[in-house]
C-alpha cells in the first residue's frame, strides 16, 4: 500500500502545529519552508486538514494554521483520511469474472478471497492508525529526535509563530 507524500507532510505539519503556544498560528508558507516543499502543494493538504476540522485556518495578516482540537483527539487515521479520502487502498475489480475461463455470475456468489484478505489487512491497519494519537507522535519526537533538530524546529517556530493575542489594534 502506498500513501501519497502529502500524508507524511500533513503529519509532520500537525506535529509542528501541536507545539505552538496558546492560540498562535503558523503560516502555511513557513511550514512549506521548514520542509522544503512547494507552498502551493502543501497548502492543498493544509486546506484538506482544515476542511476535516483537524486544523483551523485563521485568515488575515496575523493568520495561519493551528490545530482545531487537542493532539490527544487527533488520530493518524483522521489525518490520512483527510489527505487520501475514505476509499479503501485495495479495490477489487473482480478480474476472476473476465477472460476465457469466466463462468456465469452465479458462480461467483462468494466474495473473492483476495479481496477479503486485503480488506481484513486494511481494517487492521486503519485500527492501528485510529489508536495512534498525534500526541503520541509529538511525545515520541521530543523523546527520540536529535537535540539539534529539536533546537532548530523550536527556533524556527519561535521566529514564524504569529501569536493571536498580540494583534495591532
């Protein structure tokens, strides 16, 4: 099973946004810069996360993105579904009913064993993603990442974060 690169980008961005202070936001352009991604490419995925109510998009010159709910309430499955959509990864085309050896439709009353196995595997995979919360990923990053990467990310966020309580009046 292959997920798009957008899933990786979306999860990494959510991890960064989980570390913002208060009601602060981070511009999508800053997130794109942080990961060396095209801003238009990343914005498409950030907008999908906002549409799924995972992120909140704050408009205006002091706007940007922030989590719409606590990281403990966001699963990796939520993010994957927002980016990839809900369709199963495997789509059975019933090719067993084609070709010179195909029988009448009544011969295929039972579901295809290949499709059944793939759907079982997908249910298991989705269950693990549903159980894995963004907060676990954030905690793991803090515990296991190279201290230099953590320091860089903290500095980057501090430079680009837009605190919402300091808007000009």
